[in-house]
């Protein structure tokens, strides 16, 4: 690509990082200039991106850029343009090198197609873009610049999301007080990042949730479907005022035949209130293709964030999402409306009523992970997660354990059961006392067991779902009221493994649809009893919620570096897990006993005579 003044660019012909020779300028984006370069060491084409000069003038930006861009190399996903390298030139100019995709971007495709693309063609690439956005949201990153030029294709037509890394770096600078130039792309007042034309109404107030990117993606879809944008191309401050005051022009009034499912999905994604949009970008894509089965309004679908490692939470902090001075309560508003009441199924009622009637368990077994099981776990992890060192599972040392006789509840404690306990005792949970709980890495106000998805949700609408936002003390209080206790880690693993010493509660072979986890058939919290039973008739031992045990630990578990305090072991994985190896019977996670989250629950055990 060439253009006026490009031949005068001092970087053309220059070699960056002693290996990347700049051949030409590809274009100028909202945050960086992109150059086509040749990696002279391996003779392949790459893209070099250099932040704009006004950003480099921000205090501390260079240091943040180098530090944070390296952390983003962990975010590897088939739908994300891979980051190859980064560095800094003499004179303090930072850069990063990413994969070159010769198939062009969505803007090119729109131009070649005469301004619009059929819904069927969009449906071919939309799910992968949606998965990539949800993936970076799970890792604590918001894109904030989803536009047609940042949706790229390789020569085979595979789609990739681009430029999320630079957006994340800019956020770290932007939200610590830096001002930006009023150039039509970045606002000085409100200081949001990205192109104003694709930004959501909440951009000015910097209400930063995954719904932000979903709105931008919906605008891209709107543009691609009918060839127009719903708002006039006016000065960007007036544009943002219009977005906050006027609903977007209905897509079905554009005079172009568009499938009703696609129209509904796009217009919901463009809702002015983030709470009225979809719970995830994948849910948007499913609705667009008519493949959502109506499930979104029937079951709780909290925003997905992984608890795989502590580094996920630290990455949010390191990127400045929770920087002091934002003054925002970054509350997930995606489902803070009243959820449709769900009638509990007969299966759920039966499980709840017969929880104490499970089989008596006793025996000696091999707990932990053998070398062969570890190798399989690492292979499985590497197919789904970015970083899978063997040290993730150092604490899964094989050992002989004797348990029982004891009885373990067949299911996790439900909202209905916990409500009865509170009514009988007046118990106040840790989340209620402290006023906060977690949804993924966030410590948020208003989350508690009675309001599992925020202030306008209710446990009464989800009676058969596992109770969440409970600490270890809350779980122990409930179990004690029932004349029970929390199971030990070995007891829990014995129930999940059975006499066959199964790797998973259902068997020795990974089955992505046998549990609720972040990439399975179900990516939401489900009612108890929704998945196959374990070897002794227990349900939901893998996925759904991490379960408190009575076992204390220090050290490293499930990849979380511990502080040396007496933490508690949790078992089973959860609906937020992106790493399926964490759903194995031997997998373990440690947490502060006061921790509480939208993916932590429990089940009780009791001692008994043979």
C-alpha cells in the first residue's frame, strides 16, 4: 500500500531490531502505524507496529509498552494475530512485530464487495472473532478498537483479530491520567481509546466491561450487512452525544434483505445499556446464526473469566484496568436485569431431596497424578491454554490415601437449600459482611449469594443452581447446620475417581461436553444434575463450580503461586475454566478461605459407620 508522503517516511528501508527490514507502510490505525517488513533471519514477511508520536510523549509510556507487550505474548488463540517480537530503537521508539496476513482486512472485503457482505458469509467468520474477543476478556484485556481494519484474513480465508495488544497498552497509559490528542480518533475529554465511530455510548464515561467490545463488533456487523452505519459521520463529540441519546436506526429499515436472527442479534448488541446486550460475544454470534436455542434468558450466564492461574488476576492489575483514579466500579452489568424464572426440573428436585442418601464410601486409593497422566494433562492443556508448564501441577504428587467410611452429598448445595439455611439461622455470609465478591478477577460490590449476577438478579430465579459467592466459612457453617462437614481433598478425589481410579468423573478420556466449562457445549453455570454421574452417583464433580474442601495447604496448586498462608484446596474446576486439565479428579486450586466468587460453591460430607 502506498500513499502521499509514504516515500518520505524515515522508517522505510530502515532495519529494526537488527533483523526486520521495513519495506513499506501498510497503513495508519487509531493507535499505531503498521509497516510491512522482512524478517531477515527467517526470510518471512511480518508487520511492524509503531505507536503514534503523541502517545510516545506520554510520561512513562515507553516503559509500560515494553513491560506490558511482553505479558501479552501469553494470549495465544487461533483467532488472534500472533505477536512475534518487541523492542525499542535508539531514541526510545518502541515497536512490536506481528504475523503478516496477506488476505487483507474486512474493510478491503467490504470495498471489493461493493459495501456489504451477505449474512451467510459473515456467519462463516463471526464465531472465531467472537471467541477471540471472549478469550481476551477472560484474560483481563479489552480490545476497545474493534473495527473492520482490525479484522484480518489469511490467504485461506481464516479470520484473525488484530491490535488488541496495542489497545491494552494504551489503556494502561490512558487510565493513569494521560491526555490524548483531539484528532477525531481519541477524545481528550473522557479520554477513550479507539475510533469514535465504532465506540459504544459508555466510552465517554469509560464504563469498561466486555460489553464495550460487543457493541463495537455489532457496529461492524451492522456496517457489513447493509453498507451503512446507524449514525451519521459527524464530528466525534456530537456522534457520542447521539449514541447516548438516540437509539440506532433499525437494521431492518435499511431496505436490504437480512435474516431476522441476524437483525435481532445486531440490534441487541447495539443496546445503549450494556446490561441489555448479550452475556458474551459468543452468545451474540450464536444468536446471529440462529443457534442460541433460546437458552440465554433461561439460565444464568455470568461473564466468563478464567480462574486458571493467579497471573490472570495480576494481568488485569498490571494493565491498569483497576488503576487507582479510574473511580469506576467495574461491575459486570451484562445480566443485572431480572432473569427469567426457571422451574426446577424433577431431576434437580430428586438430587436435592436425596443428597444424604448417597453410597457410603471407604477405601484406599492412589491420589495425585502419575507421570503418564501428567503428560496427558499437559497435552490437553496445550491445546486450549497459552502457557502449560509442568510446574502447574507440582502438588499433584502420587500418594496412597485411605478414606472413609463417609457419605458425600450427591450434588453441590443449591440456592434453594442455602436460602432455607439462612431463613432458619439468620446467617450472614462473608460477601454480605464485606460488601463485595468476585466475578472472575474482579472484587465487585453488590455480588452475594442472593444476587449472583448483580443487584437486579435473584437467587429465587435459579433455585436449582449451585449457591455461589460463598467463602469456606460460609460453606462450613451450612454443613455444620446439616450435621455435616466439608469433605477432605482426598475424600473428594476418591468420590471422583472410583475403584477404576478414573482421570475424570466420567472415565479416562476427555469429553468436552461432559461438564460445564468455558469452551464446552455449556459455557454457563448450570442447575445441579445437568451432567453425567461420577462412579458413585455424584453429579457435577467436574466443572460448574470449584468446590471448597476442608483441606488446608501452602505452596503451589493449579498454577497459583501461594503466599505461605494457610489456604484451602478447591476441587473440580468450574464453568469459567479455559484449561480442561483443571477438570481432572486430581486437579487442585488453592485459595484464601475468605475468597468468594461466582464460580465457587461446595458440597458437604458426613462420617458414618460401615
